[in-house]
């Protein structure tokens, strides 16, 4: 058999993938409006999945939503009425800026302090970059 036939036979034996192979699927934000407050029920689970401090996420979301956020047991309360779609969009922005590596796109990153600068260190490609401070 020639090379082309063997290659075709080998490709036929490879199983077809049913999905995109994406292994990074953070849970969507589960929030609801109660009075003039927005309550997020699963921010703890999201923070654990992203391997980030929940206080950093709350600080970011509070800044982006121009409000204050507090932890109340297993939930987080933001003052103001924010649709679930908006909170999810802000969470995706957080993931893009503070979780995923800009070089390789890997979510396997962690924060490290170098002097007084917060750096995002990718465990996959070893890239390092400074991240903006959440004020």
C-alpha cells in the first residue's frame, strides 16, 4: 500500500469529536433582582472554578456596574437592578482580562506580585503580563 492509502485508513479510524473540545466552561452567573438589589447566587462557585479570590471579582463587578457589592453568606448582593445578561457580560470581560492568557488563551493562570505590580502568570506557556489594578 502506498502512503496516501495508509494515511486515509488511519484517518478513518480516528473517532469524530462530538464537541469543540473546549474544557474551560465556567458556570454562567445566576442572578435575580429583588427590590432594588441584584443578588448573585453562585459567585462563590465561579470564583472557585476560575481559581480567583471572590473579593477581587466583587471589586471588579462593583466597579463595572458602578455600585457596591457585599457578601451575604453564599450569595453576593449588589445595590441596583442589573439584568442577568449584563452581569454575565461583565463576568466574561473579567475572564478575558484577569483569567485567560493573552498569548495562548489558556485559563490556567495565577496572580503573582512582582514588586508592587500584579502579574498574570500563565502555567501553560509561562507568559507573564501585568494586569490593571481594580480600583
